[in-house]
């Protein structure tokens, strides 16, 4: 009896000590450090520009989603529980605050590729209780799937509907013979979303959707005046989604 009581007190003390340390580790909001590749791309504020003059149909957007989803082992589920990192939507869903009764019909009838906006002021980060979603120094809003507890606060906080929840086991909806071994599969009960292909940037590659877009997507560092993305923004008028939300998205659309 005394031995059991002694063990209980010892383990209770260890648990209390861990609670004192855990908040500090959790407050950092960062996943385990990633090894830097000598050819990795470095940026201070990654951003993307979408040229909807050429990328504006379901057929044109589908290859981008396919490239993204195959690289990241995103399951396809034929229901409202489908997981999406990139998807197509009509104008009224994409830009509800920029409605104009006299807008060109061609613009209204387009389909627009949507994804996580990697906001400069991301509400999803503020509401996540475990810091499973966090903002990296380069502006990418990333996720640590191991910390996600499935509360879905981030989904409620995101004004763009850019996150999906795994209601079922994702691997049951994947062709296991075609998995990308360089990216982890997720588990039931966690949220996931576009990550700007941070794992590809770390080895010097562009995001998969950018490579598949045939030039309709431009990716680069907003902090670099000479970057491709800054050049495109200088030469074209662009809009962003839901500007009144105050999130300052990093995805721009040429209309």
C-alpha cells in the first residue's frame, strides 16, 4: 500500500512538472524544426497571384487540384465530407463583398480557384487552443497534425472555408499504391488545408499547383521588390477575398 501511494505521489509530481513546462513549448506555436536544404527557397512573405483571365473554368482548375492532392495524399470522398486543398467556385462565393450588378457577364460566369489564403492576420491561429495551426516567419500558415485535437475552432474562425475535417479514416479513401512517401497521411479527427507546398519550397521547388498551372499562377516573395509576384502585382489590378475581414490574404486575383 505504501509503495503504491509513493508511486502515485511520484507520478503526480511528474505530471505537475510537465504542465509547468508544456505551456512554454506550446506557446511557441511551431512544429519540430525542419532540416534546411542547401537549395531551399527562402522568402520573408510568400504570396500567390491567380490570373483568372486564363484560369477560369472547372476543367482548367481540376489539374491544379489533382497535382496538389496527389502530392499531399489528399483523399477524395464522394460526399459533403470531401477533403479539399484547392477547389473551384463561382464569383458570388469567391468574392461576396465585391458584388456588382453591372459586372461583365464573362467575369460572373468564371470559376475561381480557392485555397488557404495564408493571411497576414490569420484568425485560425488565434483561436486554435493547442497551437496546432501557426504562422511561420515566412508568412505561411502551417499545421502540426499531431497537435490537432479536432475541435474545429480553426474552421469556425476561417472566413474563407479553406479547411477540411477528416470525419473518416483518410487512408480508406486513398490508393495506397500511389501514395507520395515524402508527405505524411493524416488520421481521422484532424483538420487539414493547403500549406503553400512548404515541403517543396524547402528543397527548392515551386508549389505543385504553380507548376501545373502553365503560368496562370505566380508565386514569390512579397518582401522582394524584384520577385515575380511583385512584378505581376505592379503590372495588373488585383483583388483579394473578403477584404473587410481584415485578415490581409496572401492570395491575389487578377480579374
